[in-house]
């Protein structure tokens, strides 16, 4: 079961001046629209994350909570990533360096891809979310949603992520929400390539680190992420809810520091596990 | 109101009252105020626009439009005017849609809700469009559905607004550049767009990786600037020789340059992007160099350059260039590729698109060459040698897959195929040992052998008709599933075969274990809905329709929300995409199918007598007038490639198949949809809409109803005719392709025609009823009356009465003929009912219809008899004696009166005779009881 991230802190101390944007997002009456005052140019945020203002994240929290109800199964974050490394013995093919690339077209994920991703999503560890979930990511963080396409037109895999967190508290970071590769395109290092791209985008946005959640039991995925430079930052107790009476499963919150975090403060492991409601 | 605090501009102050009037809905005063202002300040464009808004809102669209045009030609650039123009256009646009008969927001939720989706953008939802300072036209420009309107109004308007921002250096955010680019691109101003992307503004495009490069490439291609295209592709491929998207651009640009006999300038750079490769030799050399780099690398090689070489060869051959073999011999190149990448599961996917480069006589040689590089262990007793690790297994599997793709499996005879199956099964079982410790969620390494053996079984089944083959196939797949419980391909194939065998029950669990949801209901939901109902599993059918419907109905709400979010977050490129997604879902063939089938199913399951048919129709808000299927824009969203398939190209699904399948699905849907609407038209509530809508209804509701019914019937008959032609083609789809519809069997078993005939009968019944009524109505009126002391006759009424009598007689004879046919039918039905002790007195439609007819005839005759009785007493009561005949002598008057008496008496006699006959006829109606 996917769990919504806690978004509240982001809103309170989001450092990217959201200026006029917030106001506009709440103005719905036509009369207001007509006012000449509205047209006056307002200062815009000039930081890296400019247009992707976080001001509407509160709403997003609600949406995600809704989404949570819809998702009957599995993963956020790394759990899906694990499926890319599905077979235990395939781990030998993962070198984690990201140097082996897939002969492929890497391009932004589009809505039409939703109609073609069955070969990827019919995997038991890959969750098919409701349309709103995908649209939300496409609307907020389109650059973080990348699909790989084979020369024959088959979709090979995709990564879906986002940028979030407070800059002031040095928690601004990239997050991996889903990563999945179709069975026939596994063992090519495609997941590593997609992770590399997400990290690069997060670098450009000035993130301090990249993080993801993965099932504790998904050792293949955990090892893969470790090879890609991720380490366990903390354990989140009963993060994954089970649907069929089995016990809920813990998640590792794994992180990799980006260049902005010169002292690698963001990845110093927490001594104690946390509960899902304590995640920021 | 606080927002107005800092208004400084004197014009703003002058305009304020107009805004206020408009805001308060006082449009007249707004117009007056604008006129007043315009007298003093002729050039205050905004006042004109505000006046136009007032006019628009008071219903004077034409005036508003011409005023708007006047202002537009003046090309205003001030914010107020632009903003107001935006609003005006938006209101005009909205009105246009409502005039065009865009779906009303009628309360027919559920079945209808989705139809309002096409046009309603965020603008209409009272939400500010643009996150960028409320500049609406830009949002409208990119979401405008009406291309003409976008090109002539919104886009140019938006362009001017952004240009102004650029001049004032107010563009700072990435999203703004993105939007500027989109506007230019949609206006076809590629040169300008290119300048933006390559200029300083383009540097702001940093979020998306390679965004600038990709856009440049797209524009170079559109502008046919092949040298730049070529040079840029080269640069990008040098950076990442594995990035497939730039190889086609690189090769295509070469061909265009050759077509144009392009040659580089004698000195200086080839083009703004650098050096250009304009000969095949150069391009081959470039690709070879990339391969050399890969070959010499310590780390594992990239596949891109190797495949690029095959792609280049394919393109050269396609164009008939003599240099086609410059890159090398296809067979050797493919063997080389296999040597390097044969242990990757995708090797088959990579190579299968280039197999046509081999000549048929090379096929066996090719497979033999590949087999040489597959390390297998010692041959066992059964003559099979097995791989010793997973990489060898993958290589061996790939050779099997390639053999199949080359048609080598298909050309085997029966015993050859059986031997092949034995070999594949042996490899499958052997390979299981590599996945002993696999988790439930993991696939077995050798699963694909199992699947392939199943495919060969299916070949045998379809070719020989030997059903034993399909049983063995099912067994093998079930076994496979037991070792690899999350293998979706096993489940899909099992599901398909069970359906083909007519057994739906196992399918339910298989499908649910696929955990298909949301959009997958649209792409693969057809696997369930195609068979559930036709195989008699009605509750499963209902359920699967419901799953799909729930998804489709939520789409409307969902997508609108995110269109607004995309505005808010500046993801402008996504807006047209979201709108397209919404349309694609709303126009989904599957959506229309489940909508129709669910209602038909409900009727079949719930409504077995007339009353409950009516109730069901009412409950479903089903209307015979409304056709809710977007016939011209139906989208086939089925994922017809979901089944893994290694068949040779000639056995694969073709575009022709897809077209035929859609054609067939559409025809069947049309039949079902018309049947549904015809059923609705049998009930009064199925016409509720026409009674509500004053434009459509007329006083004679019955006539309306039957004419609609008749038109639907003729549509049904036409569709059946067209469908018969489709069925005659007997299109055979590949087994793993789309399933055929129920059309052919429905036609051959005759159910379509029988249903059409039954529905035709009701038209006749309605015709009788309304025509009879009509004759009687035309016979009504006073045959003889005294008006203003003058005697008036209407002999035609008498004639009409006789027509009525004759017609009634004929109707009754026909009715009695029907009764004779229907009576035994009903009796036998009742006997059956009694045996089953079924309290339900359900009767076929035709019986009910007949009973309705006789009931109506009875009413009609009673009416007629009463009318005659009324006439009789009326005429008898006329006191002709009291009439004063002016201008006549007493003697003359007495003759006239005698004549009048004769007429009166004759009328009475006629009436009596007609009346008697009618009464007699009325009595016989009792005999029509069945």
C-alpha cells in the first residue's frame, strides 16, 4: 500500500517565493479576473524551482490520501524499482555504475504511454495507479517522469519521481515514486540509467539528496540501490500495508547525497526507526 | 476588492465603473457608461471591449463580435484591453458551443455525464486559466479545441502578450519560455521558435533533460534544415551513441541531403550546428567508429551503434541505394550482434525487426550459425542438450525465438511440431532449476520455453483441429503458472484459451490475479467483456462492465482537475496532452461498448414484462432519441500487443486486421446500441426527453414516437445489411490478436433478424393505433348543426366515418388472424409456466403488444360508437321547425324544411347503420382475447 508523504512542512517554509501564484490559484470568480489589477505583473520566483511552486502541495496531500485508498497493493519508491532486478541471480548484471546504457529512446512520459505500458505494469510488483496519480505527476513534475522506448516502439520501462522538501531546512530533494522495467528489457542497466537521470534533474534543481522507499524484504532492489550509491537512512515501521491479512511490512528510506550536500549530512542514518506518520 | 488598491492609471479609474456594472450584472449601464467614456476618449480600446462584453451578455452577439473585431484590428497591447478581449472571446466561444448543441448539463448522470467532457475547459469552470498573472488567452491558446479560433484569435493574441513581456524583459521562468515556444510552434512560426530555443531564453529550459536539443531537432526537421539536423544528430550521438531517437534523424537527414545534392560550402562551417555528413560513406564510417569505440571499451558495450548499422542498412535498402551493403553483410552483422548481446532477453526484440534483411534461403544458415555460439552441455538420453547457466539458457532461448520468428516452426509437419514441443518442454523443465529460490513475484528463467511450447500446441490445434492439442496446451500453461505464479503471459494465454473453449469461470480468477485496474480496464478489459456475457456468465459480465464504467466515469472529473493543475504549475505542454487523454477515454470504443452492453444486460436480466421494461428504461434514463456513441471519433484503445508473440511477420497482426476489427466492433456496437434504443422507444418513458424539450415535441406525441421508432428500425436494417457484408469477409485474426465480435454468429443464427422483425411488429401496432385514431378524429365534428339560425352540413364527416368502419373491419380481421397464431403460443407458454410453478406471468413482447392493440381497438370503437350516439341525439334534438328562413315565401320555406327533414332523417339512418355495425364489431373484439 502506498502511503502519502507528509507534505505539511513544505508548505510552511517553502523558500521559493510563490508570489502572485498562490493568489491566482485561489481566485476563481470571474469578477476578479476582470480586474485590471490582476493583470499587473507580479514578481516571479527566480530560484531554480520557479514554476513548480509548492504552494499547492496542501491540496496535493489530500489528493494523495485519496489515491491511497485506491491503491490496493504495493509500492511507492524503491519497491517498484526492485522489480527491475527481479531475479536473484540477475544481480550479477547490475554494476550500479550507470555506465552501461540502454539502446533506447529516453523521452518524457506522455499520456498516450498509459495505453501502452501493460508489458511493464502487468508485473506483480508494479502498481497501476489511477489516472489522477499519473496526471498529478505529469502536471507538477513532468521532467521527473521519463519513459524508455525500444526501436520497435515497445515501452521498456519508466521512472516517476518528484522534487519536494524545504530548502531552508536542507531537505529539498528528489524522490523516486516508481521505477519499473519490463521483463524482457531487464538486465540492461536501464533502471540505473533512469536513476541517473533522476539524480541529474535533482542536481539541476539544487536538491540536497535523492530518496526512495523500498520493501525491507526486497533484497535484490536494496542491493541494487546500494550499488548505485544509496544507503539506508532510516527504517519506516509498517510502511507497506498488506491487503490480505498478512502483517504490514517495513520500508527502508534510502538516500543518496547530491553535490549540494557537501558534508553529506542528509544521509547520516537515524539511530531509531520511525513510524509512517513521522515521515516528513 | 482589496486587489484594486494600487490602481494608479487614470484609465483604470475611468474604466472602474464599467467593470463594476459588469460585475454586478448591470450590462445595460455598463454599455451606457462605455459609450459615455468613448465620446470623450475615442482611443480607449478597453472601453470598447468592455462594451462588447456588455453587448455579448445582453444577447447582442453580432454587435459584440463586430466591435471585438474592430478592436482586434487595432492590435491593442495594453493589459486591460487584452484581458477584456480574452474574456470576451471566452464567452463567445462558450456560447458557440452551447449553440452547437453541446450536451446540456442534464441530470442524466451516469450514462451521460461523460459527454459533457469534450468542450468544457477550465475556462468555463470559472477558474483563472493562467498561473502567469491571469493572462488567459495563452491558456486558451494552447487548449483551444477549435483550431481556427485558436489560429485567428487566441494564439495571435497570446503571442502579442508574450512578445510584450519579452520586450520588457519580464520573461524569467522556464515555463514562460516553454509557453512562448508552444505558441510560436502552434502558429507555425518555426523560425521564430528556433530563435527562442537557441537564444538566451532557451537557456532557461533546464528542467527536462535534453529539452532544448529535442526541440531544436524537431524544428530543424519541420523547417527541413537538413544540414543542421544532421550535424546536431551527430553531436548528440557522439555524446550518447545509445540514444536511439537521434539515429533516425541522422539517417533521414542524410537521405534528404543526398536528394538535394547538397555539398558543403568551400570554406567556413558546414552549418550553424557544425559539420555535416552528406554521403553514405561518411555516415557508415561514423557508425563504424561508434562500434569501434564500443568494441574497445573495457566495460560492456552499448547496443545502439550495432543496431544502428542494421537500421542504416534497412533504410538504404528501402531506398534502393546501391551502397546498401556498405555497412556489411546482414547475416554476419546479426550473428555478430547475437554474439555480443544474445544473452539479453531483449535480443529477440532487437533483431526481429531486421530479419527481413535476410533472404529466405539464408534462414536455416542463420539459425545454424547462431546455434554454434550457444554453449550447451552433453546430449542426454532423449537427444537434447541443455544450457549450463542462465546466460547460455538465454542464448538458446533467443535462437528458438528467432527460429520461430523466421517461420521455421510453422513449416514443420505435425510430428516435427510434436518433437519441437517435446524439446521446448524439456528445456523448460531443465531451466526451472535455475530459479529454485525465486520469489513468488519473480519469473522463472525458462518460462518463455513453456510459452513457446504452448504456442506450438496452438498452431497444431488451429491447423489440425485436434482438440487434444488445446487440452495439453492448457495443462502445460497451468503447470507453468504453478512454477511462476506471477507470469502475466501465462495468465493471458490461459484466459484466452478458456474463453475460446467457451468456459468463462476460470477466467474470472485469472483476470483478477492480473490485478488489472484503472486504465487497464480500457486497454485489456475487453478480454473479459467480450466473452462474459456471450458465454452466459451474466453476473461476471455485469461486474466487469461495472469495473470499466466506474473507471470511465471518473475520468471526466479527474482529468479536468489536472488540466487546471497543469496551468497552475506551468506544465503547459501537458495541457493539450491531458485534454487529448480525456477525449481519448471519452471516445473509447470499449467505453461505448460497456455502456451499451451493461444496459442491455440489465434489461435482459431484470425486465421480462412490459411494466418492468418501462421501469428499467426509466431507471437507466435510457432515451431512444439520444445516441451517446461518438461514432465518427471512436477510439480503439485496446492493447492488441499485450500477448507475447514470436510469430513471423506474415502471421502477425497487421494494420489491416486492426482496421477490420474496429470496423466489425463498430458495426456490432451499432446493432446493440440501436436495439437498446428501440427497446427504449417501446416504453413511454423512453421518450421523456422529447416531451421535455419543447423544440422537439409536438402535440402528437404518439406520432413522434412511432416515427422515431421507424427511423431507428430503418437504421437497424441498414446496419444489419452492412454488418452482413462485414461478416461475409470472414476476417480471420491471429489467435493472439483481437477476438472476433459476436456479429457473425448473431447473424448466422438469425437472432439479429428475428429481433429486428419483432421490433418491426411494434411499429405496425403503433401505426394501426395512431392511424385508426386519426381517421376517427377526422370523422368527428357535427354532421348537421344550426349555426346563427342556419343549417350547416358536413357530409364528408359521414364519408370519413364509413372509411373508419371499413378500416376497423379490416384491422379486426387481421387481428383475428394474429390471434389465431398467438393463442396456441400463449397456451403453451402458460402450460410451461404452470409446470414450473412460476408465479411470474411473463409473456413475450409480441403477446403483450397484441393485448395492448386489442385493448386500444376496444377503446377506439367505444369512442366511435359514443361519438355516433352523440351525433344521433344531437341531430334528433335539432329543432328545424324553429328555423326562420328569411327571404322565402311560406310555401318555399315548407319545401326547404321538408328537404332538410329528409337530410336529417338520412343522416340519422346512416349514423344508425354505421353505429350498429360498429357496435357489432366492437362485440367481436372480445373474441380476439387470447
